[in-house]
C-alpha cells in the first residue's frame, strides 16, 4: 500500500473543496498539492495553482511549521493543513 499524506482543510480551502480532509500519495509538496487539486477540482485555481498554494492559503506540516518550498518532501503519515491566509491574523 503506498504511503499517504492526510490533508486537512480549513476556511476557504474547505469551502472550495467541499471536504474537511482528504488523503493523497506522499511526495513533494508540489506533487501532493497537484494530486489534491486533481481529486478536489474546486481547489483549482483559486487555492492551488500549478501545484502551488495561492496567496489565499498557508500550508502547515503536522501543525508545527509553515512550509512553502515546492520540493519539500512529505512522508507517509504526515498531516498537511491548508488554512486561509487571513486565519489567526
């Protein structure tokens, strides 16, 4: 069974996706976001565009650190959180 990353969606990402969470294959941040946008087409292009988060969202890894680098490698079992950029503002 391939390793997966769980993605939790809050605020605008949840609204556009129509889902609270989704699992995608592990890979780079760009690969994970591209797979997420393919599975949940409401996310593209406002939330995810060309495998990158737009200015409307921020991406956190395991609730510990914000990440942006498209080549950041995500491993199975990790949780990616997409939140509205203005959340917690």
